[in-house]
C-alpha cells in the first residue's frame, strides 16, 4: 500500500516521535546552505516562507536570522513545530494550492517536495512558490534525489529521549521501474514508550523521481530563472534555485 504525504502515519499519529526520528541538529547544515542561497536574491532576505515545513527543524536554525512563516499539510507536524518554534507563524496548507495573499523575500521547500509524485503536482508547487516570491527574490528546493543520479539505499537511525522513550527506524528504498517518476520506500519504526513497552509500525511511502531537465523546465515554466547546485560529499544532492525576475 502506498500512502500520500497527508495520510502517512509518520506525519500523523507518529508525529510526536519526529524529534527522535530526525533530530533537529541534523538540519543545521541544510539551514546554512539555504542561507547561502538566499544571499543570491537581488535584495536582502528578511522574511522567508517555508512550504512543507514539517516539524520545523530547518526553521529552528533560521528563525534567529529571518522572520519565518511555516506552512504544512499536517496538523500534527505543525503542532510539533509550534512547540519547537513557539514565536514563529504557523499556517495549515498544501504547497500545491495554498495562497496566503502576500509575498516573501525567499521561499524554502525542503525535502517535502519529494512528495510531489507527478509533473502536475511538481508544477503546482513551483507555481505556489513563484506566487509567494517577491520580484528579485529566490526560491530554494532541497529534493532528496533526482532521476539522473538516484541509487536505492538502506538506512537506519533513531535516538532516545530523557524520559526513557526512544525510536529506531529502518528505511529501504527500492529500485524504480524503468522510466518511472516515483520511488517506493519501506519504513519500519520500532517505538519504545517511557514505560518500556515496545511496538513496531510499518508503512510505504511513494516519492517523486524526476530528471534535472524536468525540474529546470517546470521551474522555468513557473516563471523562475533556474540554477542548480550540486553538493559534494555528504548527501551528494542536486538542489535547485529559482530567481524571480525583478
């Protein structure tokens, strides 16, 4: 069974475990990269809209520098983020069609962009970013993978809380079918409550897989001037920068 982002248990009833599954410190490096890319805007970046902000872990590292507005589809993840970022604006919304009626110096979309599994969804997210980006501003996208360089991976992790609770997870992505625009990833979570009781949860996530050329074409069609940034070492990702003409 495949689960859309909005219905995934990881972002629903399991959201309270997010800080242990993907700790906030993991996002410090990406926040630094985002800050560097914001510096390519034609004017100083003071306010930032993050679409698909999740548990607010990237925003945590940006909030002291920028006025952040966080939008996410999951009420549970917004609740996690509000606890971490109590003085930051949080709004419910789908990155494909949310319209806030105002613009920002920069728009950030971290790996939630992976849940755009069709070209139509990806285009809709790009149009949302463009609509909310001021002339001369920038939009930054952090997909986990692109089709040109994708390799299936197996990963594991997790951490413990001071109250004795803890999480361990196994992530297993599978080879896509030739020409497919999606990747199937199996997740298994082992959850230990503070009383020592343990349970496991499994679910399947389907995420988008598009070549760089499609990203560039669709971002350009939304109105952006497009640049790519290739990381070296670490994640080894391809990131995308859209500049809205002044």
